[in-house]
């Protein structure tokens, strides 16, 4: 299976020539126009560098560059120009995408992946999400965040439309905190895909009652898709068909055909998790665990509870040193203006264990975030 435009990897733009492929900043490219632009994209010199660079390009041109690289059998860089990772001089000959981790737990790490490591997962991902060629898929962040690049490439592979127009979009990929806000501007929303952070129960319920198909998936830049669920149909994430997983000392370890180059075999990205057969419960980063008097409190679990409270728009939990307990939990939160901090703290006391309950609270206008919209917890330490 190859990466081509339209028709679920079929004969290029056959049957979709006049359909919109990209609608961005008021500009529309049909599949025929996009295919012509991909074909005309400059070819690499025979003895020159083997990689294109889409990092500094605006979205339409960046996607043209990505599909041109796939067609030419070369590699393409899609990195954050402001925080480019240090990358080896020579790339793997099988590399297609030169990307990086999000940097939410430190400096971005360079990654290389083949086209097959994404394209081979597209049929199952399409089946789970029910995104269709007739959908307009809203992209909610920059392409150097791999969840947004994955969303755009998948949409064009299957013949859907990539857009920045929330008013016309019928499908969207976003981190949960962004998803709640953007759906208010999507009157035609049919499918919502949440990734990049755990989906809290309150958000899931709010979205589901809008008769929107809500899909949550777990993955990483290193592993790509690992598990997914349709909210309301499945209580837990389920491993993709060709993905194997196990836990070692509480940490998730995965073996997958969708992993980045260099991560063959069993691989861990440091997430704490539980497995029951093919069902997966992810607690969050092990390095975000807070040891409160011998009790392990996972930061993501605290954040999910806090974010579900009325009046809280977003939350981050970090460990603060304590002379007796070793650490205690501190909360940094964004309020939405509907309730004051005292009421939020009272609700938290009723919902949380004493170990997980924050001892220190800080209210901020905006939490630091990565390009994909995830909270950059390291920036709060």
C-alpha cells in the first residue's frame, strides 16, 4: 500500500478530480489541482540532499511537499523551526517522514518513519473513526505536531477535504482541551477524534450527547497508533489488530508495525498502564508520577479529575518537595470565569483522595502548551 492522494490509496485522484482537497484561508485546491502541484514540486538533484523540508511552509504547500516526497521516494522534514531536534547527518534509506517528539517531557527527539508505518494503519483507523471521503476534516494545530500531520495525511489519502474552517468542518482531530472549545464552532460536526492526552469523563459525556461520533486513541510520535475506542461503544481503549503490548513494572511496552524506524521490537515511551487482554488503561507518564508519602499519584489522573470540575478550563499537576511526605501535589489551573477558586477547591476535596488532593493552587490565564495543544508540564517545574 502506498501513500497517494484520494480513493483510499487507489489510483491517485481518480473519481475525485473536482472535489475539494484543501480549503485553507479562503483558498480551495481541488484534488486535480493538488495532484498537479504534487507532480510539479521540485525534484531533488541526483547528487544533492535526499530530503525535502516542509517545516517552514504554510499548510497547503507543506502537504504538497509531503506527498511529493512520497511520490519521489525521498524523505521530508516536518519539524518545528523554533525547536529543531539535533538530527544525524545521514538518514535511513527507508525514511519518509523526518519528525520529532512533541517535547512535552523535554527537548524534542528526532524520529524517522516510513510511509508504510502510517499508511498500513489507515484502513483500521478509517474503520474506527468512520471518517469518509465526503467529510471536511478540521486541522487544529501545526503539522510539525505529528497528530495533526497524521490527521491531514490520512484525510488526503482517503479523499476527504482538509480545512481550517470550523463552520464547514464535519470531522476534527484535537487534544481534549481544544476539542471542547472547537466543537462549539462546528455546527456540522459528525466525528470528533481526541488524542494527545486522556479524555475526561465529563468531556466525553458532553460531546457524546451532541450525537457526535467520539473516538479516543492512544499513541505517540514513536509508536503511532496503539489503541482506540469509540466512546459509548467501548469503555476501554482496545489495541489495534496488529499491535502487541504488555506491562513491565507497571510501564507499557509495545511491539508494533507502525513504530518509527529504530524502535523495532518491544518499545516503551515511559507511560504507566494496565492491560486486561486487549483492553488498555493508560495512566500517564511515569516521570510525571508524584510520590506522596509512599503513595504514587499520577499527574494525568489528577488533571483529569480537576478538568472535569465545573469552572476549570484546564489543569496541570506537578510534585512539590515536602519535608515529611517527600512530595505533595500542586495544581496550576485555568478557570473559565464561571466559579471562583474556593468553590473549585471544595469540589476537589469531595472528589479526590487526600494524597491526590493538591496542597498548593495557582491560577493562571494560560498554561504553557506544546504545538499539539498538550500541556507542557516541564515548563511549570
